[in-house]
C-alpha cells in the first residue's frame, strides 16, 4: 500500500514538472582521454513561452510561466523558423502572442537563438 502511495505521489510530481517545465538543457562534455580520443561538447537549451515582442533578425521577448517579466533572446547568425510539424516558415509569420519554443545557446549574458518553433499561432 505504501509503495502504491509513493508511486502515485512520484508520478504526480513528475507529470507536474513536465507540464510546467519551461526550460531544458542538455550537454555533452569535451574531454581528451589518455588514448588521445576527443569527445565533442554540445549544449542545447530550450525554452517555451508566448511572444511579447519580436524584431526579425534582432531579438525576441518571451514570457514564460517561470518568469514574471519577458526574457530577451537575441538571434544568432542563422535562425530557422518552423511550425510544430517541421514546415519552414518566414520570420514574418511570428507575431505577438504566438506560442513558441526556442532553441538557444548561452553566450556570456546573451541567449542566442538558432531555431524558433511556432507551437500555436495567436487567435
């Protein structure tokens, strides 16, 4: 009985963290082993929210459930804009109040976006 209660509590907590998660990060470490083999480091960070301001080629401000104030994301040299089903779209399709998912790399204090996925257009 206790195992069931603990399992239900854990499952509930896990679902809640997935439902409200706004930012995720994955990374791989670079290291050179004693045999001379080199491993590559890749860090991808993602965030989901609602666009409050958007200037193509410059910046996007995103409001998430985790932040009271919109967060500024700057654009990298190459940015891809796509729909949730993977169709490439023009930057002009991103509008205020669109729900988006951004992939970015943290560089100093800047968050440089390389991909914007529109998950839901504004109504």
